[in-house]
C-alpha cells in the first residue's frame, strides 16, 4: 500500500530488491501482498516445495523481508574463488542479537507459551 521502486532485478537468481519511496518509521506498518502459483514441473517431480495436497508449502517460496544471509555462498572454496572473506560459522554465544533468531529462519521469532 506504499510507493516503491525496483532497485535490482536478477533473473538468474530469481532475486529482486525493492526500495520504499518513503522509509518506514518505528511503529509504522505496511500491507504486503503477493501471489504464488504452483505449476507442474517435470524436473522437481517428488521434490516439489509444495505438497500435492497443499498441506505443506516451503517458506523459501515466499518473499522475505530484509537481507537473507542464508543465500550467501558458504563453502570456503567458493568464497575464496570470488575473493570473499571467510564466513563466520556461527555467532558467538555472547551475541544476544543472533540468539533472537530461530534456527529455521531469521525472519521469524521464537514464541513463548
């Protein structure tokens, strides 16, 4: 429900970056809508990210908000090939910010019951 612009469109990685025309302020909210369709794919067959009966949809199909560190090159050899610095294997135990993310995704939070 806000104006935005396309900043980067990378078809090879199926990765786009958009920028809001006006930055969000603390306490702001935004309505974010998207459409998803499941087309039969002979390559995936039994490995489809969407189960035939629709009971499970892999969250990698959904847009993510923020920078997804999980898509970075992680192997030492690949990072050396592209002259990237070594990737930290895990955050130190003292990193309280890293402990706020769950192990599945950094764009979700732990739930306390």
